[in-house]
């Protein structure tokens, strides 16, 4: 005959197992509801858009139907020329965003070294952040030319500040006792930033990176529309000059898709870091 405490342990384990299964089902149901709530609104908007176009309430030359845009996009996707334009836009977008993230992270952490560095970063933000960066594009073209360099520089200039501000604000909230404890154990100031400050602020920095990614998508598209011979923005400009409304919507859908994929990827990394 099993001892009484053994049967109690078995019942306790069975209860914990049942509670774990119930929490798992509840979590799965919550994730499905969250996914449906995110997808439902765009789908409903597209269906309304298609219905309005099918009813003929808006002329196709002003607002093409989503189905027509998808078919045209599929026909474009069958050509190597389109993938070349898409590839150059992705290259400018990702390289500019990468440089902005590294530079913004470095400047935000450097502001924590001393009062002098903090004052310099504060003056830099107050002076340059309010300036509309697209106004700098003509000067960047004069300095760097019409090729990739000027467009990447514009992306860096615009996407830098969300990362810098997120890093700076998050670093100022890190508990100083953790840094003092690490320094008391013999850790250098630089290694404290790498080992203590950076892991603590990473979720907040990634939130700034999500904002910077959206800005980068908008800026690279505008730069290609203003002065470029390739890229998605160039395709839209060429379609607008020829009054091809349907062809104008295809680059817009693609740049929106790029932004959505990039935002989803960064949000996934942010979730893993926050719960890691």
C-alpha cells in the first residue's frame, strides 16, 4: 500500500499537469484571436475596395480594383527587370537602416559616458532632429551624386533619430546599482555598457528600430521618386508620367509589403528578447 504522502504528490502533479494544459490552450486561443484581429481589418478593407470597384462607383483610371493590381503585380513578378528594381530598393533600405541602427545605438550609449558627451548628443538632437531630412536631399545629391550613396545617406539621416532617442532614453533608466556592482567587481566602464546596459535596454532599442524601419521605407521610396533611374519609386514615377494608374499601385503594394515584413521580423525579435 502506497504511503499517504505519495498519493498526495501524485494528485498535486496531476493538478499541475491539468493546469498547464489549460493554460496552454488558453494561450493558443489568445494567439489565434490576436492573429485574426490583426488580419481581419485589412481583409475587410480590401473586400470593400473590391466591391466599390466592381459596382463601378469609382472609375478604374482613378482607383483600380485590388484583383487587377494583384494580376498586374504577378505579371511584373515574371520579369527579371522588376526584380532588379526591387532588389536595389531592398539594398538601399536595409543598408541605410543597418547603418542608422549601429550609429544611433553607438551615439545613444556614448551619451552615457560623461556629462560632456550627453550635452553634445542633446545639442545634436535639438538642432538636427526637427529638420525635415528630405529637404537635405538636394545637398546630398550634389555631394554624393545620383547613385546609391545619396539615397542611403538620406535613409540614415532620417532613421537615425528614433534609434538614438530610444537608446538614450532607455540607457538613462538603467538601475545604476547594477553598473556600480559590476564596476566594483572589476568590470571596466566599456564592458559595463556591453554586459549590463545593452542587454537591459535592448527591448526598448528594438522599439525604436521598428519606428526607424517604417521611416526608412518611406524615405527610400521618396528618394527614388525624386531622383533615380531604378527602384520601386522610379517605377511609380514612370507610371505616373504615362498616366498608367494601375501600374502606379503595384510599387506601392510592394513597398507596403516590404515594410510589413520588416516590421513583423523586428517585432518577432523584440518579443523573443523581451521574454528570453
